[in-house]
């Protein structure tokens, strides 16, 4: 990397939508999300005016990823059920779907399975905003896509190094850059005006022990990520299964039965070929 300063990297990640290779619809969505005081009505109108986007959002809302018992057929209903923060996250999630598919095969499947696992843990722990945590898990590795787009040659090297050195992608990233995909994802989430608890859960999902504002959300995303890796669903840059941080494990206190149920839900969520989440 030419400049090893965190500020340089942050600036480049935050201006990701200025890249000529970023699709126009993602640019429009990012501009929309950066608006201060965005309302549910504005968001619903924005999604409804774009049939392709509306279809993607409805497909996701009706997938195993949210697990709503009844079918949701309108954007206004979806927006009402999910709430502002979850729908904002979902919008960003579906808009980077194609980029994820193009840039790292398997990352979308990994992300969707994490979303399912996180929702399951949140419900087991009776955490009220399970949809928000689930969307957060969907976006937790979004930083990988942003670094890959900004630093494609270096990221290619990183991906090769994980195999050669048998290290996690997170650890190899830190050898190449002053910050990892977790921080990069947190910067993007902040730029898109996500609430601080979601920014923290994305930014600290590999270091849940330092989360201050949202230790529970961060622990959920951290554990969901590792369980999905252990289950071998999708691909997140390497095939290793890191240890769960003790503080996160102690915070959640999952029983064997609960872990078993999460693993079953992850398995049930594996998409059929050609399906979305
Ligand atoms: Fe990660
Ligand atoms: Fe991950």
C-alpha cells in the first residue's frame, strides 16, 4: 500500500461510490442513505419506484433470512415490519449483492447464513431488535468488498496469502493495510448514517471485547460469523474457524441445545442453486 495511514484508507473507502466501476443504482442508494432525517415513507417510495430493487427487497424479506410466517407482498408492509434501520441495512445489502457475487464467490452465501444465525441467537436471547442484528450480520463483511474495489491487486495477494500461510483473511489484511475489513465496513456504515450500535457491531465483529455501545449486538454477529464458518456455508476468504472470543461467549451463554438449533437453522437457510438468500 502506498500510504499506510488509516486516514488515507478511510477516505478512499468512504468515497467508494465515486469509483466509475460502481453501478449507478448503488450510487443512488448510497446517496439516499447518506441523507439526514430519512423517513420510512421516503424510503418506501424510493424502493417502490425501482421495480428491480423492490423485487430484490421483497425476495429477501420473504426468505428464510427473516423467517416471517406470512407472505409479505408490498414494500410498505415490509418497511413497516422491519423498521427504518433494518430496511436501510437491507437496502445496502441487496444493492451490494451483485458486487459480492462478482468479487468473492461465496461471500453472499456466508453473509446470508450469518444473518439467519444472528436472528436465531437474537431471538433465543430475547433481544428486541432481532431484524436489526440480522441485517447487521448480513453486512458484517461488507468491508471486504469495499477494500477489494479500492485495492484490487493487494486484495488478490491477500486472498492468495491466506492459503499459503494458513491464516485468516482478517489477520492477513492487517499485514497489508492499517485497518481490516471490519473497520472498513464500520466506516461505510457510518457514512451511510447507520445507528452507532450497528456501526459498532460491524466494525468490531472480530474484536467484540472492545465494543462499548453495543456489546450484545457485536457478540451476536461475532458468534454467528464463527458458527457459519464452522458449518462451512459459503466462503469468506479462508477456510479457517477462529476461536470465539471468551467475552462474547460469556455474554451470550448459549446452551448446547441453542447452538444445535442455530446450526440447524443455518443448514435450512442454504439457498437452492440460483435462489437469493
Ligand atoms: Fe469478518
Ligand atoms: Fe464473516
